[in-house]
């Protein structure tokens, strides 16, 4: 490079004595060692463009490192400045007057750490940790802050490229790349179940047969996978992070517990224990949970029954009965069946009342009984009849979670089993109402029944449905069933939609949707459909 070029680039030419500056002597004479770097700060307003200012201003066209231009912060050069193919100065972080140059995002880190605490000798480090040499904590914090992490299923952690200075790697990169198969979406997003150090499995602990041992994995990953499975299958769960336990309940009120143990090596033992409810339904959910804990698909088992089994039909629609003359059922038979369910609700034994509600739920289900029985049972739920007390019992369960009057309802005197019983009866009443509304909707008589019994819909049913949807955080299964009822009513007529929205349904549905998005998949889906139908003109 000629002297003239050197003078134009570096701002340094021949001195007054005619000798060259040592900086431009080339190979014949090396530059003296710099005593201290960086030099003392100078007032940029009082001097012309220097080498550093030229490097900064040339950054947008590739002369230096990438500089983010955001007003209000300093500038940080991430790559060295080269002039004429030769590195003139080591890379530095330069702060430029804010009035002259817009600043860089690199200088703004959301995570700014100071002096780090030393790692204790007996500290139980997680396996998901990494020791990085020859680097400061502030640099590591800034790199992690800039690390783009995907917040969707299947995305792992990504680390930006290491910084190279003068063609040589000055410090090792922070290698925190994690295999996507080992990290579930619940760990990248926020998992509702966050466990710490697991207790070791005692030698004499009587493990249930519904348990599984998973090798070479941490408890936090297993907990995140199980949480993701429970959300997908719409299973209500309350987590105990300290004891690594989960208290779960399905939509058909099958209660079970999940507990995690350490196997004493590098694996996890998952135990699922049924407490109450159908054993058949429990095993379907149990297999799905244990498969999810091993990293298999958590949604496969949930969709298996609907994907493999055909839709059920009434007995009269069976192919083997085609051409067979069937005697017409007695006109008194459907009313007798409904009367039997009503008699069970009048008894004073709780198990008998439960049986009566389960019987009434089946009577309003067109897949379980004849169309005439469904029609009669649905009308008894909505219509007020002096000879039937079914609507009164349903209304009492909806409003007070009890078949008794409001005055005799004493929640303070009830234990956990009593509350579980009342919640189950309330959920059954919602299911009966939904079956009745669906049957009337299919029949085309829902709008007529709404006009005939408008006071009951306005004063009792709609306020209860909105209240249950709004309480989705405490009772997600009831909220899901109430949202189904709102969806049926919303498709009835525009006047019905106005009545539902007047009761505050849109606000309750929006609140339930936010909760269901990360806790109850069925609730989120039903709420979205009900909201869309209510907003439909």
C-alpha cells in the first residue's frame, strides 16, 4: 500500500522530518507495543473522523461488524475493522454520542449480570448444564438473551454463531444446543409441572402395576411431557412440585394420582394410581400418560377410540334387524322409564340420587335409548310439569350443587368426599341439560321451547352457564360442558344470542379460552366455537 493511500485511509502521512510513520513501515519495522487499550476517551465533537468513527459509520455497508441502529443506546462492534486487508486495531465496544449516530441493540441486553457467585462444592448440578472456560458472565448472559428459542412443539434451543476476531476464535462458543427429541414443548414454553430433585424410590415401596421406569432422563423433562399429555387429553390436574405429585381427574370423573421417583441412577420411575372411577376408562388414560412420559405421542391414544370405532346407531338401525317386524313399544314405556329416574332422585340416599342422575343422562342420550324416550326425557328437563319434579331437581343441582334447598346447603360441614360428590352431581346435571338441548336442536323444537319457558332460561339456566364458564380455572370440566350448552343455545335464534351476550357470556368465554389454551384442550376448542357462533350476525 502506497504512502498516499495510507494517508488517505489512516489519516497518517510523512512527518515534518520526511520519515515515515512507524505504523506504515510495513514489514521493515513493526509497530511498537500499545501500552494500554483502549486509549482515553476523546470528545468526538472537537475532532474529525477517526479510524474508529470511520469503522462505525462503514458498518452498514459491510466495513465493520453488524450494528443495530436503534435510537437511544450505544454502539457495539461485533467484528473487527479491516482497512486495506490489515487489522488496524483490536475489536472494541465503542459508545458514540447519541446525537450523532443511532445506537445498537447489541448494547441493550435484557439480562445484565455482575459478579457471579462461586459454585459450591456440594451443589447438585443438573445434567442439563455446561461449563464454559475463558469467558465472563456478562458475555454468556448477553448470548443467552439473544438466543432465539422457538416456543412451539418440537423446537429445541438454538445458539448464535461464535465471534471470530482476525480469523481466529478468541473464546469458545456457549454450546447449549439440545436435542429436540429430549426437550418437549412444555419445557420450552412454561410447564405447569416443574419438579426439582426427585426422591429416590425406597427399596420396599409397593409400586403399582401401572408404573414405568424410564432411563437416562431428568425428572423435569418427564414432568413436562406428562403435563403436555394431560392438557391434550383435557384432564384436570393439580401439581405438587416439591413432592413431584399430580392429582388428576378426567371429564368422566375418574380420579388418579401421578408420582415421580428417581431410580437411584440416571432415570425416573413414573407411577399412576387410580383412586376412584371406571377402571376401563382409567386404563386408556394411564397408557397414554406412560407412553407420553417415555416420549411417545401423547395425542395418539386420545384420538384412537374415535378413529377406529364406527359411530354407534340405535338398536332398531342394526343390519340384522332389517325386515324383522318389531312390535311397537307401549306408549306408557318411555314415561315409565323417566318416572323411574325421577323416583330415584326423590330418595334420601346419595348413591341412589347419583344412580338417578346417571340414568337420566342415558335417557337423554340418543345413542343409548329410543328416540321417543329421549324426546320425553328432554322435555321433562326443560318443561315445568306438575306431575314431574325433574326440572326442579336439575335447577337445584345447577344453582346449589345439591338436591336440597339453598337453606339446607351447608358447604362448611362437608368434607372432601362430599364436595367431590356435589361436583359430580353438578356435572351430571350439566350433561343432562346439554343432551336435552342437543336433542331439541336436532328435532328443530329448541326455539319453540325457549319461547315457552323463557323465564327459566333467562333466570336460571343462562346465568348458571355463564357462571360455570367463568369458573373454568377451578372447574374446567363443568366449564367445558357449560360452553357446549351455550353453543347449542346460540344456534337457536338471534334473540337468544342477545340474551346470552347480555349475561356476560363473551367475557366469560374469553377468560375460559385463555385458561383452556394451556390447560384443557377440549375447553379451548368448545369455547372458540361458541364464541364464533355468538358473534355471528
